[in-house]
């Protein structure tokens, strides 16, 4: 048997229903703030991600599905959607529109990762981007929108971690300062931390080692080193979140997997998830559009994983599928009449199905009951049908041509 590739999954009809609920919640919540939906291609020029996500990131170094298009061009299945949205913004001259341009998406992403619960090789992301504004209110709006979306679909409990990365220059200076600090305390650090001072000094903040933890209590943090403009911007974002009643934890060690972030960064996690606790996150990426050869353009956004949202949501009400009419056959002679009645019923706006499996009459009624049909019309001889109300059990004979008007007169179910 041929199976779906490792780390991929089928979305079966039942789970598709739950996804549709997420989609309509996103449509409603993001639409109300003026975000309009965009869909970019599944694959892009590899260079877009190499530049836009960053050559040094795990995503570009290890996680991309890259292939040759047969004509010498390197293409990549999108591992994320922010760079493609920025490409589209530039390609379609959206900077001539009133700014910021607010966009949202629901798209598949592809990353070559070790599959586990909440981590797949093809997965879905919701995202929102506001391109062309550096206002702290833009960051505030985006964070509140993601909080509201998670709340609306029942992702609970969530924690919001918040920080500011300042500018790449501040970050580079800070990194050197932190490395020097770690070297000065080298003999008190755990071996693995010491070995990685140059490669990844930030890791020291996550260490469980007692000696390292003691040292890190006095370590300089990036938040203390922000340029005054960036610090002011960050204070404004925090005040807005307070205003909106969102609780958050300041986490100066928050680093995001993408290179392009500046200033605000944030992440929502859920305790309902295990190791893969990140539900969604994002931040400001003022340098990205320029990296893609555009003019200096501030921007901010987030992405949230659909599968992790579903995993963290215990109950999503699934609406029952509606079937107004099931057309059954008393005998095979009625087959064409049954087909016609089902077609006409659907054209009249009813949800109608017909018998397709050659069941006995008893079997047809049992099937109609199982799929929740409201009425069954049993096609008999000479243009007569028995119309049965499945809820009350009442039934009577009527002309085939009267079946649809009778159901319509009875009104649709709410
Ligand atoms: P993680 O730290 O879990 O690897 P990330 O930092 O790589 O996450 P982002 O690139 O910020 O994640 O993507 C945004 C969201 O997309 C994540 O919060 C998560 O919900 C989801 N996501 C990321 N990678 C995967 C994956 N391989 N499978 C399923 N969902 C994912
Ligand atoms: Mg990752």
C-alpha cells in the first residue's frame, strides 16, 4: 500500500469541518480590522527565502525543500509566508496603496523537520501582515488580533512572551558584550554552554545548570541595551497591551527563528501542547522589504500554526451536516425519476442526496436516518412519491412534482 509521505497527513472530512471553523473565525476577526486575504504560490525562487528568511537560519540551512525546475532555476516549497507576501507587495506596487497594507493568509508551509506531534513536514499557517507602518499601534493591533483569534477558537491556556530585538546593529553589539561576559565567567559555566559561547551565546540563558544560572542572573540583557528610539517604541507597545488587558511576560531571551526581525517580537505558547508549545508568534521586520530590493518600508506581522491550534483546542463545536431530502426507491423503475428529483431539489436550494448503493428499501431508510435526512421521498409508481418526515414519522403520498414545494413550504431547519 502506498502511504502519504512521512510528516504529511490527509485532512479528512471530519477534521476539515474543524478547520473551516478556524478559517471563518480568522476571516471575521482579521476582516473586522481591515486585513484582506492573499494567497501566494506554493513555490518561489529559492533566493527569496535565502535572502528574506536568512542564510544563517535553521529554516534555510536545514529545512527547505529545494528543487531544480529543469531549466536551471532553483525553486523552493515555501517554508513560511512572510517573505512571499513582501515579494507580492513589491511586485504588485502595493506601496502606492494607502499604507499600511494589511493582508492575511491561510496557506500550506513545508519544512524538512523530524516529524512529531505538532511538527510536520507539510502544515498550515494563518498569518497577518501590516506593511508600511512603524507605529507601535500596528504591533499592538496585531498582537491583540492573534490573542483574540486564539481565544475565539478556544486555544487555552496561552502565555504571551514579549521582547524587543532593537536593530541588527544593537543586536550585534550586544552579542559581543554577552560573549565577553560569558568568557569572563567561563570557569563557572557548564561545559556545553562554554563550548558554545561563540556559536550561540544566548543559549546560556536556557541552561538548567546551577552554576550557569547563577552567572546568568547578572548577565546583561538585550532589553537593557536598546537604542533610546527602540526602547521608546517598545514602551509604547507594552502600554497598548496593558490598555487592551493582555497579560504578557517580558522575556529578553526570546529569539525568533527568522533573521529579519527588528524591535517587537512575541510568541504565544499553550500549556495544552507538549514539547512543541509554540502556537504562533511574530514581530516587526522593518528591514525585510529592503532586503528584497524594495524601498525602506516598516512592517509587522505574525504566523500561527493551524495544527497546533487544533491540538490545543479541546472542543470545537462541529455543525451537523444538513440533509433536507433523501430520495429513495421503492423499485429500480424509479431510478431516473429519483435522479431528476434530487437534481431539482439541489437546484431549488435544498441539500439533497439520492440512493446510490442498491440498498433494500429498509436499508435506504436506515441510511437516510444515519445521515440525518429530514425528509425521505420514496419514489413509487406512476409519478407518486411517499414523503416521510423522519423526525415525526408522519408519511403521506404525494405527486413527485409536489415534493420540493412541500419541503420548501415547511421551511428550512435552523
Ligand atoms: P518551533 O520553535 O516550534 O520550531 P518556529 O519558531 O519554527 O516554531 P515559526 O517559524 O514562527 O515557528 O512559525 C509559526 C508557527 O507555525 C509556529 O508557532 C507553529 O505553530 C507553526 N509551525 C512551525 N513549524 C511547524 C511544523 N513543522 N509543523 C507544524 N506547525 C509548525
Ligand atoms: Mg522551527
